[in-house]
């Protein structure tokens, strides 16, 4: 009788340890999945904020100079053109959305525009720039979940 009671106690103890191990592994798997989602959302938010900050800082760096900021269409792509002079030569910075990326091209005025040659700034799903009736620049970014975020910017 005593031997049987010890084996039942051993079996119950083994089941308790087994349940503890199973629930511990389940907790680790759930925690890893939650962490992965948090990192993905954080990275997405960082990309959106980076796109907004980049364009805003570039526009503000022009300091409100007359005709320094304009929206144009080149090669069928909406381009934000930021003009300027370096040693009396005209240069421009072109910011545009191409192939899933926000890109920048710095070149002398009059050079042919080639969107493939631009430097990648950040990857986003979609990026739209337009001028509002009040003269503000409206920047809209679409993230990978299909959410649009917008920012109004005074030139």
C-alpha cells in the first residue's frame, strides 16, 4: 500500500512539473510573439516619423527663401524641388516617392531627372505631397497596414 502511495505521489509530482514546464514554454512563445509585434509597430512608426522629419527639415532649411520650394511633376512622378545656389551655380534637391521608397536627388539645375539615381531615404508604402489652398505643404504617408498619416507644413 505504501509503495503504491509513493508511486502515485511521484506521478502527481511529475505531472505538476510537466505542467509547469509546458506553461513556461507557452509563456515564452506568447511573449516572443508579442515582442515581435511591438518591434514591428515601433519600426513602422519610426519610418513614418523619419519621412515626415526628413521632408520638414529640408523645407525648413531653405528658410522661407522665395521660390526655393516648389511641387512639380517630372517623369510622371510628383517631386518636391528645393532650389539653392552654391558659388553662384544653381543646384536643387529633389524629394520624391519611387519604387516604394522616399528618395532624394541632389543635382545641378538643368540636369535630366532620373528617379533611379536618387538616394533612398526611407521605405514607405505610399507617399503623397500636395499644396493646400492656404499655401501649406500637405505630406501624407501610408504605412504597411494601410494607415495614412498626414502633416501640414508651412513653407
